[in-house]
C-alpha cells in the first residue's frame, strides 16, 4: 500500500476546478476534488471574502473553518460583475475542467457568464450549479441554505423526542451531503465527457440529496400511507437501539440491526429468556417492546463503567460504541490507526490538526498540501500564468475587478 505523502501522482492531477461558491456545499465539493490532486482556484470577491472565513471560532483573527474548507486551494480575488473580472473569468474557464458556483439562478447570466457564454469558450466544461432549490421551479429564486433543506426534506420532522419539537442539526448536515453528491455528480459528468467530448451542467438542489439519505420514506407513504414519527434515539425497525448512561457518567450507543446481534446482547445482559418470546424474532416487533428491552440493557450498562461495557460487548461480538465529543475523537485509537485526524503545517498559525481526506486509495492516495490560504494570496501568480502583464493587472486593480 502506498504511503500518503509519497511522490505518486494523485488521481485527479491535471484537473482544474474554479470554485466560485460560498457557504458551504459548493466550496466543500471543490475541497473534496482538491484533496485528490485537482488544481482548485478559489475565486472570491475583492471586498467581500467567502463568509466561511468569518464563521465560527478564530485564532489571532484568522477563521479556523476556512483553514479546513479552503485547503488545497489557491486564492484569487475577482469581481465577476465588473467587465475586467468577467473577461478574466472567461479566460480562466477556457482552460478549466469544472466550475462550481452557487449564485441564485440568473446571476451568472446577468453578468454575461451563463452556460452559453462559458460553453462558447470551452465546450468541454462541466458547470456545477449548487443552489438551495435548483435552477427551476417555484422556489428556485428563493435564498436557500442547508437549514431549509433539513426542514423541507423531512429530516427535522423525524428527529427529536416524540413529545418534543422537530430538531435541526447543529452543523451543516444538508450542505455536507450535497457537497459529497456534487463531487460525485462532477466526476460522473467528467466520465460522460470522456465518452462524448462535451461538458454539461450539473443542477444540484441542496433539498434533494438529504431526502435520498433519509431512506424509503416516500415509498412507505406512497404504498402504505405510513408517516415516520419522531422516536428519539429509538428505531421503529429494531430494538434495543438507544443511548445508555454508564456507571462513570459516560454514554454509549447500542445497535441491534442484525437479529444475531440482538440475541447476543440479551445473553450478555442476562436476559436470554427474552430471545424465546415470539416477538423477538423480527426487528419491527422487537421495536414494539422497546421499553422492556431498554430497561434490560440500560440496567446492565448502568452498573458498569464505559470501558467495562465496551469491552464486554466486544467480547460478546455485540455492537456498541462510546458517544464521543471532539476531545474523544482526537484521542480514539481507531481514528488514530486510520489517520482520520492529520496535522498540517500552516504559515499563519503553525501546526493544525484537522480531518484527513475522506478515504484511502492504495495506489494514488489523496493529501492535504496546505490549509486555507489568505484572501487573494495567489492573485498575482494566477493572472501571470494567464499571460496578463503587470500593467494589465494594475489596470484591473484600478478598475476594482481584483
């Protein structure tokens, strides 16, 4: 297996991506491509940087979220609404494979940078358009964020306690799912281009991928009229499935999606007689007896420390995991073995620890080459590579295009 950081050519080397997007699905999709070798140029407004630079905690005035989201990207300032900015973007697009944008539908067209103009300078271009509601339909022109997708998709409706309110996640769930889907869609479009020679538009609505991740709810409703309720940490498909507090004040999660695992859990906690009950033979009927099963498992776990419970479940080949916060994640031996958290040297802040690339490839691994760079740090270099002279760059600055 090739070790990360070796001289192996990454699988997306030679692919150029222009990241015109902000907050968060579009930029994260570009990050995922950059992690495996694509050259990603982050295009930001000269006077209004990507808002992720100011999201969340900062150190020494430098936003930490951007260090993750902006990794493996060169940064260029460009006002796309200015004539000079438009011209530079078209020159860049002529030698680019992918453009990722998330402006409201019609914005690029208003600037003379729509699909027709981009395709005219580069018929092989893939244009990924990431918006809350897609390019068409009655909601297309509404401002859209991941929170709205979490609400509209049905996620919030099924999340939370039965007698509590619908619950939204405290992080960008829908955006992140859309980012993963956008990266997949871009690679699919590029594979199509390899056969046809022509690029195309990817229309990614953030409200859609999270709906697919939620499973067969539309199918259940269509065929049975069934609407999934909120069940807290429990499941309607199996039991016991919940979180349980240990004797030392920690929490663990138990899953029994497989019948054999459910039986092992009952033997472990000293309730093997429950296995003989007629209702125990299927997950859905076990779920109808969740109170009894939770009491059995919860009582057993409550008399043991977290380590004791995890060790006993592991020996019994039953499924359990400690409920981690980020401090636990950083120290967990399995994450360490996988290299899930890696250290990146940063000129501004020194060594940074962040999530590594998403998966391991045996022959052409991805890598984090650098963390997010300062606003516009590579503008002069990128424009010089385009063939712009120093006087031409100065003129663009005077125009306010840079």
